[in-house]
C-alpha cells in the first residue's frame, strides 16, 4: 500500500448504530480494479478483527462490546466491485443511512485531506458484512472471564485461560476438556459457528482460551517439541499483538501464528477448513500454514 496516497484508509473508525457497534472501513480511490481492492482491503479487515479478538481481559468494555457488523464506504467507481467484496462477505446496502453518520463522514473527509485527497460528500457505494453473535451463554462466560482474569494477558499464564474456560464447559455444557487432540476439536465446536456468510464472532476471551488450549495440547501430545507462549502486548492506537506460539525441536524453532490461523479459519466468512487437530499436527511437524 502506498502510505503517502493510500487507496484504503489506514485508520478504521467505529460506529454506534441501532444494531450495535460496527467498524467502518473506507476506500478513497480505485486501487486498480476489484482484485486489487480485495488484496488491499483484506489485511486491514483481518487486522481489525484480530486486534479486537486479542484484547486483554482488563479492557472489559472492549472484550464485552456488542458488535454487529463491518461497513465499507467506497468513494470511487470500481468495475466488478461486487465480486471482489463478496469474497470477504460484503453485500451492498441502501445509501440513505449515511445521513445519520455525519460525524464519521466528517472524520473521513478530514483524514483524506491529510493525504492530499478530496473525497465526495457521500460514498459512491456502501457495503456491509454482518457479524453473527454467538450464543448468549458464551457471551456470559466471556464477561465472567474478564472479571476473573483481571490484569492477566495472553501468554503470561500458559494454560490459564483454557483451564478457566474448561470449568465453564464442564459446568454448563457437561463437556470434559482434556489436553488431547479430540478435546481440541470439541473446544472448537463449543465456541465456533456454522454460518454460510458473514463474520462468525467468537467472544475475545474464549478465542484466546482456544489459542491457549492449542499450546496446552501441543505440549501434551509432542514429546520432542518445546512449546513457548509469546506475550500479547498492547500497541499504540489500542491495537494488540495476537496470540502466537514458538515451537522448538531438533535444533530448530518456528513460529506458529495461532491467533491469525483461528481468526481466518473460524471467524472470517465461511471457508472449507481442516480440523484444528489436523492443523496442529502439521505444525508440530514443522509444516508451514498456507493461506
């Protein structure tokens, strides 16, 4: 992306709508067609979701926020745009709603001006992808975990987040999670959604507990690989580094971006994915993830 004159706004805004909180992405200029739009928008979209999913429990308002969707304003004509955006789950919606988003439009215009760009007063096209909420029981668990975990952050207490979730899984769902590959897939079934379209949201602390459980299972099922948890950090602008593991074995070490993988396979719009147990087995063998 050309940072001096970006096609995609590098800053993501947050809106409060009648449905709940929604992120707002924006495309200022045609990046060179629908395919280029998809290529430049996808990393911004993914980074937005992954940062929120990686929020520490102490940020209770963030981890428990009722999110409803992601919007995209496009301020230029782009041929074949629907096909490029459909891969990310975006569908068009009526343009009349922008009149209620005047503050956001003002911010977008001011931000564009800092890059020497002038955008129209209203988007040429408006798009939205729905964020599917999980079961209420899971949201309640997420809220209780945010209270119990306090100032803990992912990676500081290896095994802690998943151990806490396992207590709820046993009490509420009668599921006994053990540190094995079968339980890893069972964990996925408990917290994930089977939706054909849209963002399949997982409450942040449950998402992080699953990432943690991947490390726990990896430690138990592999005798010749050492597993290390990378500490999640809060960066400038309220962004958070995602859960990641480091595997060490046979004189080599390799990074396993577990948070990124789970966000892409379980949260992003539906795609065919192998079971998490199969994916982890490949990681333990040093087989890289292909996306």
